[in-house]
């Protein structure tokens, strides 16, 4: 079944027939497995991965390091839940081996909008001790897919004696 999940993660547009032939399962088994995965929330949704830099949409992505004070009996979960409720938050991760506790990834229209989110919503939260915001300048790979144009060809200069 892990193979089925990997295939769906790579390309959720594959038909049940294609998935069946790629996993040596029957179409009925694939359909039943997918229904089970959706029911038990193993599959949370299906999503297209868009290279927004190829569109006219203006947006900035920011990675925000957040140091927090864990709450007694709740650890980091309660503060994480409050943070991920914000619409601006794309992803939220509990970290280890770093000088901060949470990584928050947000997308805004401008750097000013991101700064406003940090200053008015994130930093004032009572468990938040500090934040550090890093802006993504260029994306090369996302969700396992290259965002770099492949049609460049050989860019090396020919040097002749």
C-alpha cells in the first residue's frame, strides 16, 4: 500500500486503472484503498503544484523561526495550534537541533504584509519569545519538483586555441 501512496503523492491525476497496473493491484482494491486512506485521513487532499513565478501573481514566501515557551501539560501543541489557525500560514513545523522551536512558512503579497503579520499576529502571542524572518529569494525545487527551466541547453562557452 505504501507504493500506492507514493504514486498518488507524485501524481494524483493517475487513473485507478493506471494505479492498479503500477501496483499489481486490482482496480477494485485501488478504489477501496483510496477510500480507506481518505476516510482515516492518511490522504488529506489532492493539490496541484504551481510555479507561481511563471504567472502574474506577485507574492513573497517567508520562513519564520519562532522561539516559544512550551505550555505546561501541552508542550508545543497548543501554541502551534494557535499559529496554524492563521490563514497566512502555509506550513508549520516543530524543530529540533536548532536555536528555535517552530518554523512557520507564510506567503504574503509583499514583504510589508509579511512584516505586518509577524508584528501584529505572531510576535505578540504570549508564548512567543522571539522571531526571525527570512525571505525566500528564489525557489529551485519544491515538493520534489524542479522549478528551474529545463530548456537551457549547454551554456558553456567554447574556447578554442
